[in-house]
């Protein structure tokens, strides 16, 4: 307990220096600004703004990145609510009720509740990381390659079970992502795999490139189809009353608390914890509501719960990153990239060797969330106005902005073309009802899974039963199998489908 | 594009025994990707002893994808499912063209010309475009990006055509 306070004190000592506060503020602002633009979600925003942080000292860079992350996430939920375009998988469910609220002219309260819920969840999760971080680092020592592999399998299964639509298709998308992650140099032998002698492919497909393609460009192309036109116009009609009423607050507070608890627990699981959390929180709210039919028609709990849950989960998902070194989602994977550039290898050692870095970042998350609520409540009106810009002017701007952003990462024109190709792939996936989010997760976890699989089999001298004979690994595998069976059972399937019914209309 | 209302089902070009064309075609496409990956990784070393070669994992994942693609195709065969959706040609075409033209021109012509030209090309992606405002916004955006990326963010990026700078 004493440790906890001294750790947090150390963290706040680092985060509250004027320069770090300023970096946090800039990060949160820029993150929101870019994240608000429809078609550029959290992943794309963080990817695009990554280069800004290269020149800073490690702590400052991570604090700014964390700020960008929260800002972008908040910006992402803004577009979910205002234009029905989820910036990231985590805010998909927010569109269900958030956009309906916006259509009814209640965009302001929806945005405000999203911010308040996120802030509350952020506070709880920050304390939780501080409490759980150190003990879990010890647990990490019990993890061998077999356990890591099983844990990732469990995470991926979790992600498919709670993804939208067909489970078979979601698994197929994960495997496609795994396959895509194989492009580039082999870690052990250095052999070039499926790169066709293209030098830009030697390092593998850039994660940001693929993300920008399947989320950014594909969304734009899809939105240009005439069908999406209607919804976009509707929201531009009337927006009144930016502040939530007392009744809104009273209705959403319990939902925020429930969402936070659910999110904090699920976020610790690797494999898109935040995505699962937001879906689970929404389902849960709908289940316990007195009148479930309100959901999908602008229920404020439908915004409050998933937004709190995804923020709580987003923060607790730092726990697997810091203790096990596994990036549990796409954004964390980018964080790993940023850390590596600054010479930090995420994992159990970081917490012991560079406590000021870890705790500084944790403290800055809380400050970042506070700043967001301070900046954004007054600025909601401006974001709303920004989105009144007609789409015919908006989309070419986003195309150019994305193109410059991708180009700037490696100064490679080929990356831009690749992102375009992935945009067309993403368009095709949407047309065939394949979800792009599991694909991205597969891409992130692919190299890690391969490495641990190889190592586990090397240690066991080629014995595949190692995943079932080591107790910890066996438990994880059993949980994965159980989940999969459960998901295929007809009764649960029906319930799972119910959640998404409204999103189809 | 107004003549292609994005979501409507197309008149089925599929034979009658395909009951879910969307999954049927999707599954076949995934199988094609898997087969392509098999071919692309065929030159890589496989298992030697009990340790993985460079080609083991790619082929393993390709094999999995092949199986899953086949399963999805089967689902499309035996269960009633969604029809194929229509594809709009205008949006994808011009957005892709804009991206490609940006990639080609950014090096030789610099950010200003490249960004502005790509802006105009991608604006062709919708019939709603009004050219006066598009050109004005394009100019503003180009100026904004020219200030933001090379100056505010300090990224090494050429603004003007090479032959003018030299």
C-alpha cells in the first residue's frame, strides 16, 4: 500500500512538470482534432501523429502519445455520435444509440456523457493499474512461450465471439490478418517471406498502412455509395442544448459505474479488451434495462456504458503490455513501436528499471482524461460545427490528409499505394460482410504468436501436447475452447445477434 | 452514382443452387488468397526436425485460411444468405486514382502540386461536387498541409517541384 502511494506520487511528480503538462495538453487537443475527422479513427490518428513525438525525450513522448490516444478515442466517439462512422471498433456500439440521439438533436448531451463517463472510468482504471501492476508482473514470470501462445489464442477467440456477425467469418478475418503479418523478414532466419523483392515490403506490411487502408480509405469509399447519404444529412439539421440535463446524468450514472467495472475486468484480457468491453457493457445494459426497446433509439445509457467501458478497458489494457509485453490491441501495438524507437522494450523489466516512465505515463493518463473533459465540454459546439462541413468537401480533404500521413511515416510512396490497395480490400470486405477489426488484431498478434509457438515447440522438442500438459496453458486453452463452443450454441447465438439488430437499420 | 443505390440486391447472376451468394463468393476469394499465399511461400524452408522453418508458419496460416474459406463457401451453398451487393464504380475509381497520383507525384513534384491535384481528382468521386468551392477548399487545404507537415511537425518533405528548387 505504501508502495502504491509512493509510486503514484512519483508518477504525478513526473507528469505534473510544466513541460509534460503542456505535452499532454497538446497531445489531447491534436488527438481530438484529428480524431474528430470522420474516417480517421484512433488507430489512424495515433499512427499519423507518431512522427511528431520522435524528437521528444522518452517520458514526454509517451505522455504526449497517451494524450493523443485519449484525444483520438474521444474524437472517435464524437464521429460515432455525429456521423455514424465509428472511428474504431471500440466505438461501434456507441453509434447505435449515440447517432440516434444526434438525430433527435441531442448530440450535445451524448458527447458530454461520453466525456464524463470516460473520465470517471479513467480515474478508476488509473488506480487499478497502480494497484495491480506490480503483483501481475510477478505472475508474468510464470509465463513461458506455451502460456503466451495460449493466452493469445484465448484473446483472439474472445474477440471473435463478441464480434459482429458470423463467427466463422470473424475467425477467417483473424487468420487473414495472421497471414498478412507473415509478409516481410522471418525473425529467426531473416529470410524474406512473400515480399516479392519489393524493398518496402522487406520490413513487413506497415501496420499503420493497413489500418489507414481498411479503416480510412475503405470507409470513405463506402460512404460515397449513395446509401449512406441519408444519414449524414439528417444529423446536420438541428443541434440544441449542448449540456446534459439532470435527468440524463441520473440515468447514466449507474450505467457509467457498471460500464467501468466491466471494462476494467475485460481490459486486462489480451485481444481487443476494449472492443469486447464496449460490446459487453452495451449488451449488459440492454439486458437489465426495464425497457430494452429504448436501446437503438437513443437511450443515453447506450452511450454512457460502452464509452465508460472502452475507456476503462483501454487503460487497463496497459497492464498486459507493461507486465507481459503483449500489446492487447492495435493502438497498444503502435505504442510498442513508439517505445522501441525510444529504446524501451515493453515487458516486466520496464516497471523495475524505469519506474518514472511507467508511473509518469499512468499519472498522465489521468491528467489527460481530466484535460479532455475540461477542453471538450466547451468545445463540443466547435466539433459539431466542424462536422457540418458537407461531405463532398470533407472526403477529398481526408483522402489527402491520410495520403500525406502515410507518406510521412517512411517517406515511401509505395506505402501510399499499398494503403489504397488495402482500402479497396476493405471496401470488398464490407461488401461481403467481413469485419476488418479482427483482421487488424490478427496482424498485430501474428508475429508474437509465431515467435512463441516456435519457441514453445522448440523447448518441448516438437511435442504439440505441450499446450495441454502445462497447467496454466491448459487452463487458458480450455477457456478458449469453452468460449468457442458456447458461442456456437444456438441459444447464445440468438442473444448475440439481438444486440446488433438495430445497427442494421 | 445516383443510379446505383448501394445496398440493394442485384439480380442474381449466380446459379440457383447457390443460396447465399455473398458468403459463397467471399469464401472462394479467401481460398484464392490462401492458395496464392501457398504459392508465394513455396520457396521458403519448411520444418527441419522439430524446429520451424521460415515457411512453416505462413503455410500453416494459409492452410487454416483455405479451410475456413471452404467452410464459408459451404455455408453459402447450403444456407440462405445475403445477395451480392452492388459496387459503385465512381467513388472507388477516383479515390484510388487520387491516391496513386499522389504517390507518383509527391517525389518529383512536391507536396503543393501533388496534394492539390489529388484533391481535385478525388473530388471527382461524387457527382455532388461543386467546382468553385472545391477549388477554394483545395487551395486552403494545400496551404494548411504545407504549413502543418513540413513546418509544424518538422517532417522532411519537399514542397515544390524539384526542377524549380534547383
